[in-house]
C-alpha cells in the first residue's frame, strides 16, 4: 500500500544533516541541499501544505524543483498542472486533498504554531482527521500516538510529523545539557555557534534513532523529509530564525516517491540564449 509520510525537522540546517550520522533518514533517499519556502515555521508550513515544498530552483526535475513539478499539486487553484506532478489533489490544502481521495490523514505537531487552540494552529491542523500536539520535545509520544492511529486506519494514510527536538534550544530526551540553556539567542554577544552545531547534530542523531520503525513502515510508499527552515549561528551577526538569510532558508531535503529514491539528475542542456549570453560575457 503506497501510504504517504511527510516529516519536517523543525529548524534543521542543511549542514547539520550533512555532518550527522542519521542512517535511518539517509537510507530513504539521497540528501539534497534545497531552499525552504520561508524562514519560520508557520509561513513555511502554510506554503508546504499547498504544495510549495523545499526545492532546488532551476533543476527542472519533478519533486526537487516544485516550479517544474510539485510532489503535491493542488489542481483546483492556480495552474492545473503540467503532468510532471506526483499527486494531483483538490481541496484547501494537501491534507484536505488526500482526505478527498479517501486517505486517513494523521498529523502530529511539536511547535506552538500547530496548537489547535490558537488561530494559526487551527489553520495548520484543522484539516487532519486526527491531530496531536504534546509540545516541542516529546517525539516518543508523537510516534506512539501515530502508531496507534496507523494501526486503526483502514485504507491509505497520509501522515505528517513536525519534530521539535532540532528547534532551539536543541534538546532531546536524556540529553546531557539542560533544556533551559539556549545557545542560540537573538542579539546575543557571546559566540555559542559551537554549542549550536554540536547540540542540533546530537538532536538530529537522537531523532533518527527514534524514526526507524516509522520510516520502515513507509518504505514502499512516499516519504518526504525536510527542514522547514534553518537557523543563523552568528553568520553576519545574526542568531536563530525569523529573518531572511541563506542559513535560515537552506535546508535538507530527501524524497522517496512510491518506493523509489529521488536522485538528482544531470543538468539539462542550456538553451541557445543561455549559450549566447555565456559567450558574450566571457
């Protein structure tokens, strides 16, 4: 059964994933360096929930370049599609789109933007058949709850999981440092970039250990794992996210489509105008 799993590693930088030992996630597909649709959780998920997932602009490859072909395409609004999409859906968002096709939709959030008791959280969560938010550092609870919902579901499922351990202050269950110690505070004058790097990497590796069974369950289906945005760690004097900067928009992206890893293809040959322009400037 080709079920769909969509995981966001909240705030995870691309270089964190590239340096980490995360065999369970890395085993689903090659790692790509992509650009997120925004630089904070709410905006990025709002965009992704209507099909604008992180991508590699100009790669002209379905799923890796949403401009060329979206993994999740809403056909009711905007362009009807070019035949290069993965799933064509109709509804207010992709969750409703999968629901309209008979999927059971299951969501588990971590960050406060997903709190159904707030207007923003209601916007991000109300379309799911089942939704759960225990807080930002409770991945084990999220996974246990998801497993129960999947066991009860009949037919196809669309499962979304927002993971908070990779978000500031970069803490996971059993970590050797206190969750109150945040090494990434906006406008701080002390350089704690080494702590940020070490701790987010450790959180990602802990997360990877927990995700093994859920990823294995979906290996024959479609899996999308990405960062929703990154963080600044002192670059240009900036810290954390919520600001437009290459480090807050560059994220890891891994896609497995209907059981097949999505790899980067060789670049397409440039058109005549591109070749002429290269001649003129050389």
